[in-house]
C-alpha cells in the first residue's frame, strides 16, 4: 500500500524543521503521522532504532492502544507529515481494509526487527 499516494493531498499536513520533535517517549499520543517528506529518527531511551523515510507511519501505536508513546520522534531534516487523529484512523480502518493490513504489517515488521536486536 502506498501511503504517500493516499495522504499526499491531506488537509491535515504539518511541517517540522530539522531537529524539532514530533513527539516524546512517555507522552500521551492523540495523533499518528504519515511521513510525506524528509527523514525522522525514531528512538527509545535515547537510542536511535531506525530512520523513517517518506511513506512510513509514525506514532500509530498510541492510537491503537491509547497508551503513552513508546518512542520519541525527532526530525532529522525539514519534514512534512500528514497528521491522522483517532477518528480518521478508525474511519480508515473501517473503510479501507488494506490500510488495516498495512498497519499490522508495519507493526509485525518492527517487532521482528526488535527480535533480531535481542
């Protein structure tokens, strides 16, 4: 699924300058993001885990389980993201089954990546 195509015309896009924070580990999360332009570092306890590229999802776990952020996200370059709130997320899950499968695939891929690190 190409999230760039799905969200490129989003009315809810936001920009972040290089080195600014999209969100911090441990804080409440009411938005997820689709990275449209730029690069974002994802870190846990100060350790960078991966570098998000355009088309990647950021912060989706907080919408799924309504718990605080499990990681921090800092813009490495100037970035543009599509912001997705809980209602829009739920609407997409209901209307676009492929979106749900894509989110699950992303989560499974990240979990497998973490398994390899352990």
